[in-house]
C-alpha cells in the first residue's frame, strides 16, 4: 500500500461517497469536477489494492474494504479538524487542550461546576470533554484518545494511576403510581426482578451491576429498553414502560406529566466510587494539575455544601 499517494482531498471524497452514495454528489461537495473525482477514487483503489465501492445504477455502495477505509478516513479527517482548531486556539492564547473522557454519572452529577471553576482559574487551557459509558472511558484512556478519565469504579485500572474522585449512590426510579413507589425504606434489588427494566447501553457501570446481581440471584434481568442518557431513561420510566436504577444525583426532570419518585436500594453495591485516572507514569504538569484540582478535598466539600 503506497501511503504517499493518499491526500486529504481524496480521503474526504471517499468519505463523502460513502455518506451520499453518489459520486456526483460527493464530487460537488468536494468542489471537484466529476471526471477528477472519478480519477481520484480509482487512484485510491489502485494504491490500496482493493475496490472501495461497488458501482450500481442507483449509486455507490461501500465494499468491506471501503467500510474499513471510510471508518479510518473519517477518524483522520476529524483529527485534522481538531489540529486546525487547536492551532487557531493557540493563536488566540489557548496554550493547551486537555482531552477529558467521563462517564454519564460523573457528568450529570459532578463535573460541570468543576469545569467552570477550572476554566476560570486556567483560561489558557481548554478542556475537551467526551461522554462515554465507564468501560469505554477506560478504553479511550488506554488507547491514548484521552488524557484524563473519570468513571465509575469497576473496569480494570492496571497500568493506570487512579484516585478517588467522588462517591455516589444508586436508587430505584419509578412512576409515582407504581406499586413500589409508596414507602421510603430501602428495597432489595432481588425483590424487583419481576419488573421490566429501562437501562443505559451496554458497558454502563450501573447495567453491569444489575446484571451481576440478577445472576447472583439466579433470576433473569428483564431488560426491555436501552438508551444513551439519563433523561431518556427517565422519560421512558415516566411513560410506564419499566423502572430503572440511576445515580441519586441524576436529574429526574422529564417532559412527561407523570411524576417520578425514587427509593433507595438496600444492596451494598448501590454505594459506588467514581475514579479519576491517567496513564501510569504520566508526567505532564498541566494534566497533573487538573487531576489534583478534581480530587482536592475543598472541591468535594463544596459539592456537599451545594447538596445541603
């Protein structure tokens, strides 16, 4: 494979072909003449030694090789866009970008006010935040696509330098009319296994705990729907489609007129720790400064005062 024959214009063209299914539309979007666009695709295929697209009367369809090329080509184009953005920021006084990847629990409960304060204290540093489920957060850090990770304890932290960030608690979220809504005493998860559940997507720490607890009880987890956000979970619960387990600090706002209520869980696993981690041996002073800021006792005390 002759990488020297690749250029960003051709890569962008191939991605556009996959997205539009049309060489004509891709050429127009890339500001190329149709003949020039066709030649560029042929040159890419010759350089790769593979056919990228199947030609049909209705347009183009990526081959398996084409899907692989487009996936990595899109990632490369996004990286180049980020490069351009960071260089532009550098000219405007932003000396550094730090990539922070965090779980939904961390973002919904703790991070926003911290990031505001950190930005005020360090205007020359920009934090780029990405949300993922906890296992994906750790994978993103290991793969070098994040500088700092904040996630619920559970994924393997071997090779990482991890510190306790915060503690939280899981609660059961139900419609106010549900038969388990009455009462304030903690309820055992095993007593809820006849219910249908709404949860986050696979890889979420809370879903893993539910699955482990159901397995330990020798009962199936009746997982009805999986979505990507706490708000989506709440709206589905409010619609009566199931019940859910969420962090106690997650907002229960919903557009549905049905009110939600929550009950504490009696299970020990409902008490959780969130961690902040960096690759082991990391010596970047800006990253170390951010980690110190996130875990310092004064920040935790401020969070407790706000809850009170």
